[in-house]
């Protein structure tokens, strides 16, 4: 498969979370390849342009796009669908709504894939490496969130339901203590 997922941020402020749009592929062995991502503080028009840029780069014509759809972000699905008609570029759009908090979702989906060696990234994806190294205490986890959304698309789920590792208290937020063993 070739999938694009979008972790949308509300603010364009330099200290706010980033909007991340990323493209991944999965092989027959179940390994996920992070082909590319863009991270920045984009306005809605720029975000739509970046989604289409990622779709156009997909080698497969059967592209699926998952868009975080919480609060204002629900509107982005509508605008992307309208833009498909204008541009004559068509793909499936999936509104993604998680029923778990970001910390638990990342820990229960990406950590097992990463530890098993089934998440492959290109050299030079330093922001992604930094987010992995600093999670869950890092300043940003937007790329990790975008990647965890890949597992929310139909047929892309992981079979591991619980994280493998205990997160020592020193690395947890007090607010997140209840997720120590997720």
C-alpha cells in the first residue's frame, strides 16, 4: 500500500505543534517504510497543497489519505475532497479519529513496530529520530503521531495490543502516570 497521513496543528506560531504530512509504504513482510514527510507551520491552503504533493509522489495510483478529524480538523476532509474535483486527482480520504490518547496510541502501535525492526526510515530523517529518542518527554511528537495514524487506516493495524517496555517514572509526565504500563 501507499498511504499518506496528516497530523494537523491549529496554530502557525513557531512554538506550536507542527502539521506533519507523511507518506509510507508497506511490504509483504509487514515492514513499514517511511518514504517522506513534511513538517511545518502551514496554513490550511498550504496543508492541502502539501497533501496533494505527497499523493502525486506515490508510485501506486491506489493511494489512501488519512486525515486527523477532531474538532476543526473535520473540515479539512471536506476541503480535500473538494480540491480533488478541482485538480482532477482522486484518492480515498479517511477521517481518522482515535479513541485513545496520543501517548497510548504511539506507545502501543509504533514502539512494537520500531523494536521489531519493522519501521524503516531513510538516512537524514533526523527530526523523526529525535522524536523517537525523546518520546514521551520530547518537545514534539508530531511525526510519531502522523506515523501512528498510518496504523489507523483500514488493514494497516498492528497485532500488538500492549507496549513491550515499561517507561520509568523519571521519563513520564505526572499527568501520564496512569499509562505507565499502558
